[in-house]
């Protein structure tokens, strides 16, 4: 499809980015959900992606912004129930961690078929995320699934492949070409940049090799969207920058995504402000979309620009 007939890039804020932030972050506090949502919208995001039950969820719905869910599905029998629950809450779509990565071929097929059936039955978008410890943790298996189920649509979080599969080891350009069927099916992007040794790194040099590679992955996915999306379809970009640790029900949990440094008090702290990094990633994504559409200034499709402040 020609770019002038396609949709545009929509910026969404994944609320995991606000969790476990250091006190010096410029981010809005989660303690006041309404104020936090207002600040997110003021920054230029069109909505939120949350896990159902997130404290910001109700404030997001009350504010009338776009609301997307994230979830995990390991049992095909649960697909319809999950979609029904998310749709009833008012979410517009859900990105999925599908399976554990240990599924047999038959078990993997059953999961994908359940996702496709539930999505069609409820007329609800389900986008399977390229993620470690899931069915799509391996690019080759993902390509095989797409070959069998070409209607599958994806949430591209390419940091998992870039680092976890060490994509820079070998013929980079050939790998990008082989991944073309993936790029054509991306309808959601989780914004995170990895290098070959860490899944989530702060962007401090826009010309660093791993940043250039991330831009290339995003631009290829955006071009795939512009060439293969249906009229009215949108591509969503949601920076998802997870903490190193956070408190959950009184216990400390260690996602260990955010890199750490020793602060002035001698204690470990985040090496960057993930709120500011999310804004930077969103601006980079706007530029990539402009490149994919063949226009200058980060314009995002025919309807409106997708700049973010």
C-alpha cells in the first residue's frame, strides 16, 4: 500500500516506565494517578498501555485517552476469556507474551490458533510480542509461525532479539532481509534499545552503532506497516523502559532491566531518567517513521504529524 493511503504512528506510554524511578527523575509521580495521566498526555502521548489493575488504569479511562492492555497467555483455553475481560474493561487492543518458549511445535500452533480465533471472534486486536522466554523468542521459529499463520500480527520488541540472539554476530543485512515477513506484520512497537550485552541501555550517543541498528529495525518495521497495512490501521509506538528493582506486595522484585550506577550516597541507582529516555525514544521513532514514509521532519502519514515534545 502506498504511504499516502496508510495510517500513521501513534505514541502510547507504557506505564512500566514510571515504576521504580529514582527520586531525581523528572517523571510525574504515580502517587497521583490523574496528575500523572495529565502529564503523560501533555508530553504528547495519545494514551497508555497498562497491565489490568495498574493504579493509572482508571485515571486513563476517566481521561478518555487511548487505553491498551498487556498480558501473558500460556493456556489456549484462556484466550477467549482474556480477550473478553480486556474488551469489557474498555481496552482497544492487547499485546501478548505468548507461551514460555518451551512449547512443542503442536503446542505452539495451538497457542497461535487460539489467539487468532479469539481475536477474530471478538473483533479485537491481539499483537504477539517478540520477547525472550516466549514462543517468539527465536526469530527462526517466529518466521515459521508466520509462514503457517500469515494473519498473525506482532508487537515488535526487537531489543530481545538484538541482545538475546546477538543479531550483530553474523551477516546483519541478510538477517534484516530474512526478517521481512516479520516487519510486514508489526502493528505495535515496544520502544527499547539494546546493545549486544544488555537488553536496555540509555541512549547517550545518537550515532552509536547499536542505536543506528535500532533505528534500522524500527524503520524497516514501519516501512513494512506502510506497505502492508489496511486503510485506517495505525502503528503504535510505546516506550517500555523497565526498572532494575521495585517493591511488589512488600517484597523487592528485580526485573534487572535498568542499568545501575553508584550514586552520591554510595548506593546503586538508575544510570538515567527513564522518563526522559522514553521521550527521546519517541522522538527517534517519529524520525524513523518519517524516513520510512519518505518524508522529512518526522511527519507521520497523511493525517497528522506524530511529533512528541
